C-alpha cells in the first residue's frame, strides 16, 4: 500500500512540474503550439472597361462591331466607302472581266473598266440612284450619269447602243433596272461592243462632270 502511495506521489509531482514549466513559457511570451491561421488571398483587381492611352490622350474605345463580307472575312465598316454594287451588264459574271482601270489609253489612264458583251445586252443599274444626266460625247458616245442615293458617288455608263425606253433625267433607278444596252457609240471600236463603266467620287459641289475616279473592279459583286 505504501508503494502505491509513493508511486502516486511521484506521478503527481511530475504532473505539477510539467504544468509549472508550461506556465513559465506562457509568462515569457512563448506561444504554445497551435494551428497556423490560413492567410487570406489578396483581392483580384480587374482593369476598367477603358484604359488611358500611353503617354496620356483619350481612352482606348471599345472597337466597333465587325462586319462580314460574303459571310467570311471580318472587316470594319468604312463610312466613306462606296455602296455595294452589282455587275452593270446582265448575264456577265465577275470572273469574265478584268481590271483595266490603270491601263493606258494613248496618253491617259483608262480610269474605268471595260465589260465586253454582245451588242444589245441590257445594261442595268449597279445600285439604287437617280439619273442625273443623259449626255452624248465624242469619246463616250451615248452615256448615263447616275448618282447614288447619298450623292457621294456617280456611276458612269458609256458606249451605249441606245437608252431604255422612257429613260429620262431625274428618274429614280432601282438596282438591276435596265437603263440602256451595250453598244459601240463614241470612240469604241465598232467590232468590240462593251460597256465602259466608271465610278466617280463626287466633289463637294456635286457636279456630274467633276470628281475623283475610283477603281470599281474590286467592288463589283
């Protein structure tokens, strides 16, 4: 019995000594072992919708929506570009014509494309517009000047064999409407009937005989 009491006393002394040692560490500011706190992740900073351009200046704008040409290549819309145009000679495929815009005619640039077709083939309006002038000249022969609806561009049809019946100045035209027929009037070779077709960017005064010639070849569909 005494041995048991001795053993209990020794155990009690050991426990008290261990508690005392822990108290000393706490008093000295030594932390007891404890689970480490999980550090919070830094907040995610997102850039604003628009950012300032380098070296100051106006912010970068969100780009305009893209348009699809023939449902394929995306391009941005150009407000100064001509309106969509169709082939101005009935039954002629674009693959059948070639770009003659920059070819030389004597001492001048052609500035138009020649669309070869049998005499009498209908010439149709390449776009909606209005007949601004019917004119007969030495080089162009029987011609039609059509202004687009915005009066930014003029469509020029030359070497016609004859006009469509009833065609007159001021007449509204719908895209695809017959306005004349392929011929060889003017200085066109008599054995090579064709339509001389030009696209003219009008000057601010919108005179039918003045403007800057633009190549229509890549614009025709």
